[in-house]
C-alpha cells in the first residue's frame, strides 16, 4: 500500500497505528457521542503506553537512516 524507504519506518508506523489506534478511536468515539467511556479505559491506555515509545524510537531511527542514505546519494 505505502512505499516506505526502510523497514524502521514501516515497523514504527505499524506499531504506532496498532498500539495507539484503539485509544484514539475511543477518544474520537466519545467526542462524537458514539461511545460512552464512563469506565476507566486502563487496558487501551496501557497498550498506548507500551507501544508509543517503541514506535517513536523506530520512527526516529528510520528517519535518521533515511536522511543518512539520502545525504550519501547526493
């Protein structure tokens, strides 16, 4: 679907989407009144906490590798 320049960006994006997606969908659903999150969403919050930092790390490494390779080509 998308053409990522390296595997770090690909895996970082997938971790971010699958790890942060449930929390973001819950917040969006609550904002538009589709879902009532009166219960404490601890599970999806922990999923966000556990997945956000590795995803950011993978994306940062991928951006550095991509910039390094691009600078060496020019």
